[in-house]
């Protein structure tokens, strides 16, 4: 038997595969991980505490920065919570615009994941393809709200700007083109023998484990649990549209990959229906008081973000600022299972497993 010494290795906080300021301390026996300790907090900004001194409109830009590749869904969970507390009615045109940008954002977010995941594993070309197609979504967002990453688009009671002339038509063109692009993605990577050997059977867990760890999104659905808040607890206009919830059966990185690829197709399917039903006219802001003061009480709402369940808990004392504000960030919760998955794996699989979970550090260090 070969005698080896235990090695302590820091992965991050600047390691490329951690995609930001995230650190994992791993203990190695040869190339096998015997212990893994995630270290977070390098990007902590105290968003929830800062919110206690801001009115609700001022909090919206902070939600952009929690998950900077899925800012629209973060905007929505906050304003949706306030609207439910106040019993506000959102105009139909505004709700259509919200849903359209949230599904565009889901596609854009998954494109970032797809490109960077394959880049981490060793394929450069998919990254270039993904960011080229994501650029079209960013251009559409730029036309709509004047920003490419942190949008500050949604408002309590509606949206800040109506769609400019011709914008809906350009979204239709993108949806049509993106369907063809997804076929190219599959031809390029999904059946690649080397790629499949890197992800099949890696990072597997069962449904009971996923539920015990509080996983959501593709990380939960990869185990066969069919849970998507757009279907199970419909919000916005999702109950009007037909779409499927893809699930896996093995709970491994390969199933999570297939689910996210199919989620992009289902988002395009939702977009096609929403664009066809988009109202010709109407208001983009409902009747909202000049100063937003939710009644005394508390509320928790949750929606389906690209990474899973994002929730917003608000305690109100009837003032313009929240007494307490707490976000359930899917990246933070999903990260809990990482040490369990890494122990017993080789260092080469660390990148595969971490990318398969799909975390965004802004959500981890809220």
C-alpha cells in the first residue's frame, strides 16, 4: 500500500472555477477529497440590513445585485411580496412585460451557466456561442430599460417603462432563432463523448437527500421530484400558459445538464404564447399610493428563479421602510450539499460538481 500525506488545499477565492469570491478548503489523500469546507462572505454587502433604512422602491436596485445574471426575477420577488401585502392590482400589460423579461432572463442565465460550465471542464467554443446569443437578450433589455445587467425595471404596481416600438417583434425573432441555436448546442456538446464521461454519474444523490438539504430548481428536479413554483404555486400569468417541467431520475450532473437545456426550450415555449397574447394597449403602472406603506403584518412569497426557489419575507410596521427583510437565496441553500458530494471524489470532479449545482456568489453572500 502506498503511503500518502494529507494535503490541505485552498480552491479560491480567486480560482476561475469558483466564478467569483468563493473559497473551498479541501483535504486531499492523494487526489481524493476527504473533507471539503466552503468558505463564504467575501462578497457580503448586508443587503437585508441596509433595506431597513430604505423605502421599497429604493430596495429594488439592491435585488439586481443579489444574482447579477438573473436580476429580473429578483426584482419581481420583492415587488410581488409588497403587492400581495397591499392588495394591489397590476395592469395586464405590465404583468405580460414582467413575465416576458423573466423568461428571457431565465434563458440568459442558463446561457451563462452552459458556457462557463463547459469552459471549466475544458471546452472553449461553447462559451463563445453562449455569450454571443446572450448578447441579443442583453440588447433587448437595454432597449427596454437602458441597462444590460442590473435593470431596476420592476416597480410596485407595474414596470418602470413600456416596451418601445418594435420591441415585441424583435423578441419574437430572437425566440425563433434561439430554438435553432439550441439544436446547435446539442450537436456541439450534449453528445460529446469526452463531456459525457466527465458528468455522467458524477455528483449523484437521491430525492430524499435533495429534500433534506432543501434543494430546489434543477438540483431538486434531477432526482425525479416534479416541483416548479410556476406550476405548483402559479404566480404572475403562468397559469395561462402550457409548458412542461423537465425532471431527471439519477440526480447526477448529467441530469442537471439535460434539465437546464430543456428549461431553455420550455422558456421559449412560454415566450411564444405570451408574445402571441400580448395586449395591444393598456397601462404599465397600477394605482399605487405616492408613498408605499404596506399594512402592519408579515408575508413570505416565493417564485421560481433560474437557480430554484427564491423567497422574500417582509415584516411591516406600517411604515415606508420594512421593519425586517429576508431573502431565501437558492444558491446559498443549494450550496449546503456541496461538502457531501465532494467527499470521496477526485479533484477533477470538484469543478464538475460545483458547476453542476450552478451557484451565483452574489446570492450566497447577500
